[in-house]
C-alpha cells in the first residue's frame, strides 16, 4: 500500500479498502487475511520518466497555465490513441473513467 502512488488520493484508498472488506464477506477472519490489491494495473515505468527529447519551457512562465495546457494535450493524445474510447483513454493515463470524465469537463473537451 505504501509503494502505490494513489492517483485518486484518499478517495481511491478509501474505495479500495471498502471494496476489499466487502469482498472478504465475513468478520470471522482476522483483518490480516483481507486481500487489498489495487495494483492489478500499473502504469509502465517508462511512462513516468521524462523523455530526453522533451523540451522544457523557458522561465519565467505561468506554471498553472503550463500545467493546464499539458494536461489538455495529454487528454487529447490519450483520446486519439484510445480511438476515442474514453474508458481506454483513461486507462492509458492511469486514471479511472470518472477521473478522466472530470478532466474532459474541466478542459471542455
């Protein structure tokens, strides 16, 4: 649990624990027997690494505007690569479908 990035933050952790307890189904066994496995789908390590060809912007810059633009470009790229299937596009970014939909709404895509 400590090594997972938790992209959905505390809500994702809460949901994983609740689902695991629900699936466990009985209170006759110790908590140590509950299997918590949100890790069945991990993003590849190379996806987290910065490419050598990545051009960094010059400073000074508006960081929030830069982040918004990068986020929007990644959303559009994931939609293209996922053939406009939103569930697949969300998976490409390591997001849940609902997180992805919220970002689409935020960026008016």
